[in-house]
């Protein structure tokens, strides 16, 4: 059941009412008993899911948790990637890269 916000234009009193969607809107102010209460447009509230497992990813198995721990290890504990080798012919440090010959159009 939603909570609706109301305001009395006569006295300016704002209040909330927890009621069913099918209930009629409140018309009487609880403070001044004015008969012209308006229901305000509310921002709503977030939906709370309670219980176990609404998504397959919520509660992963032990193998997933162990793999996630390995991914979070500091960079110093993993092996470093090998540096690119220099091209023997041209000395270019890009693997397989060739220098453009000079003077050709």
C-alpha cells in the first residue's frame, strides 16, 4: 500500500496517509477540519526485495568467489607481461613492424 501526501490550502498543513490504491482520497484536513485537501504528486519510494535470491548473480557459488578473490590480488603478485621484442631487421620495437623506406613515393 502506498503512502500519499496531502496538503490543506486553508491552513497549509501537510500530512501523509498510508492507504490502499482503491481508497478514496482524503478530503478533510485533520488539523483545521477544512474540506478542500489536495493530494500532492509524490516522488514515490524504492522497491525493496526481501528474501533469498532474486537474481542468479546475487548468491554465487564458492568457485566464483574464489575466482573473484584472485582477480582482486595486488598487481605485484601476478606475473608481468613480457615486453615487446624489437624487430631484428629494423630495430623497431613494435612486434612485426617495419620501417618505411626513405625516398620512395
